C-alpha cells in the first residue's frame, strides 16, 4: 500500500507551492560591476599618460609642416595648410649626407661590436666558473651606473694623444664601450633563463659547446638581442657630448650636431629645427616598430627537440 503525503498550506492557499525562479546572483553581479569599475581608472590613467607623452611628439611633427608665419604665434594653430619648406631647409645643409653616413656608421658599428662581445662575455659569466667572475659582474654593473659625461675630457685627451681626433673609427669604439655594459647585463639574464639541459642534450647528441650555443641557445636569445640592439641604437644615435668634444671637423660630425645648425642672425629657425628633429626621430621609430613585432619570435624557437 502506498501512502501519499500532502502538505496543506494556510487557508486559501494552494496545496502545492511552486518555488520562484531563481534570478541572477546579485553578489556576482556586484562583483562584476566592481571589476569593471576597477578597470576604468587604470585605463583612464594610461590614456592621460599616453596623451602627456605623445603630445610633444605630435607638436614636433605638426610644427615641421606649418608655414613659417604660423610656427611662432600666441594662439596655437591645429588646422593649417601643410608645407615641406622646412624639410628642404633642413636637408639643404652642407654635408648633410655626410652627417647621415657618419651617424649610421658609428651607430651600427657600435651595436654590432657590443652584441658580439656581450654574447661571449655573458655566456662565460653564466655558464662558466672562473676566478674573478663576481668581480667582473660587479665591474660591469659599476660601468653601467657611471655617467659617461664625466669621461668626456678623458676621452678627448686619449684621442688627442693617440692622434685620432675627428676619427669615425675612434668614435665607434667609444660608443661601443658606452653600450657594452648594458648589453652584457641584459643578455646575461636571457642566457641564464635558457635551461642548461638543452645545451647538455645538444652536446650529448654530438655538438660541441660552440655548436650547442649557435644551434640551441642563440635562437632563444632573439628577444634579448632585439631589446639590447634597440637600446644601443638609441644611445649611440642620440649621443651628443662625446662627438661634440672629440670631432671638431665638420666632415666628422654626426646628426646630433646637425640639429644645432639652424640658427640665424634673427634667432632660431624653429620650423627647420622641428623638421630636422622629425627626420632624426624617424629611424628610431621605424626600428622600434620593426623590433616590436619580432621580439617574441625567438622565445620558443629551437626549444623542442624532435
């Protein structure tokens, strides 16, 4: 015999009570709202900072295209008819292409030399144990912290005594020494992040230490090589004080000295100065955009052994 139980409600109420459909969890909704609000202020702050840093660059480029009558005005002008007059003035300077060649030569030469030496030095620091290793690391750090402006007079005396004033090769070596400490310090961290087992496995398979470095470690160092190359390029490309003291001959000038040549008897030619500054900044911007897309390419290349 089966028994059924009926729950009787209050008088006038139906015998079966149907529970109300559960709505959205209010606590979860409030949590999502707080999370959304928490994202707003960092994004707003990032936009403000971006505008703060981008505006001077925008103003430099826009001023380079303004007519001469609108460069120096009490009321800033944002709408104008662009002109390339200032770029013509900037590039018509005598020995302009010589300045370009000198800058490219010393910058690329210094960066390549620094990468080659830093790869060997950082690999030795990370993978090998030798007497004076900690002292070498400390010396690299101290060289990175030392301001190079205090060495200008010393470099001038060395160049004068060695009779290499106005020499592009000597300036390349100076820039190489300037960017080398940071390059070593950065690549040291990237090499240390590569598992030593990958190198040992390659050596077990028959590779020498050099072959293991070239085939296994080197492809994984692409991000480090990209970042250090960019830093070295910017440092050597923008350097002003050293070349001002060491190279007095106009044929040995670099582009930073070219930026100082737009002065007339009536004051500075700000339109030409902004045009020259824009041209000077373009290679750095292009290099940054190029390296930004490829800096992650070597993170995992060569790490999987088939």
